[in-house]
């Protein structure tokens, strides 16, 4: 079974592939795999997700497809076609685009389109990829070479940051002050996430509180269908 995950940019590809190395390795003996594909921007994500997802769902009746754009920023879309003031509406936008493509470009009737849509999972990285670096706090601390309790710099769960101070801004500031360099998402994000040896560290606090509930739901949706747990 192939799992196609559509994201906004190359940093998402490198970061997720680094984080999921062990998981995808465990999938391989079962004949499953994950392919993360970038659309190079949020506008392009909305323009392309419908046709690309529909094509994958129709070409392979066993394929799974995940829509994984960044949730923020969402203010530029107020009053426009892809407006999404909350996560539920962002999911609806993606679902609508894929269903329309299934009917209009793949020639599926409504019932057939709905059957295909059962293999499509619309979600988001909330706020952005860097929220996973905040979740991987021990690995981030080690990479930055600091003993500071970094968690005091952000909200918990890590997915609930202030839109005016999103995870990427927090990480950029940390690299500037702790490492004395400019943060490069395509190289630094995978370098940190590759250090994660157990994905449970990304999902749960020591007290059992869920750090990334939206991200966890996506992992569980995929895991239930491929039969290989992510953590």
C-alpha cells in the first residue's frame, strides 16, 4: 500500500522523512511505503491538491492520500475561496477540492467519489513543521547545545502557539541566540528530527499529555490502515 502525503514545501519533506525513518522501515516488509510530495507554497497546495489526490485515489484502489498543508497563516485567505478560520474548515476545503476533481476530472459519480474519499485524510501541520521541533525538545536542546529549559518559551500543547509568534519564529530565534546562526529549515529541521529515536516523545509529555493531537490523529489514521504503529 502506498501512502501519498502532500505538503507545502521541501522542508516538510525532509523533516517528515527524517522523523519517519524507523516507521517507514517497519512498513517495508509489509509492502507499504510513504511518499511525501511538496507543492511549493500554500496557494499552490490549494490549486493542486484536488487533481493530484483524485488521480492517486483512482489509479490505485489501495492507495491512501493525506493533505498536510500548514494551518497558519490563514489570514490571507479571509473572504477568499479557500478561507479557513479553523482546522475543521481547512479539512472541508480540501475534501471539497478532491471530491470535485474526482467527479470532474476522473469522471466519478457522487457515490464512487465518496468511496474514493474514504481513503483521503485532510488535515494540517498546525502551525507549521517547526511545531515538531518544539515537541522534540530534548533533541532540539541537544542540537542547540544548551541546558536551558526551552519549554518555557512556548505554549502547550505545542500545536497551540500564537499565530503572531508561530513555532518557526521561535525556532529561528533559538538558532540565532543559542547556535549563533540562521535557521535553515531544509537542513536543520531534519537534523533535529532524525535524532528522535521513539516517536512517542513527539506525541506525549512525560505526564501523558498529548503534545500534538492533530498530528497524532493523522499518524493513527495511517497506522490503522497499514497495520504498523507509528509509535
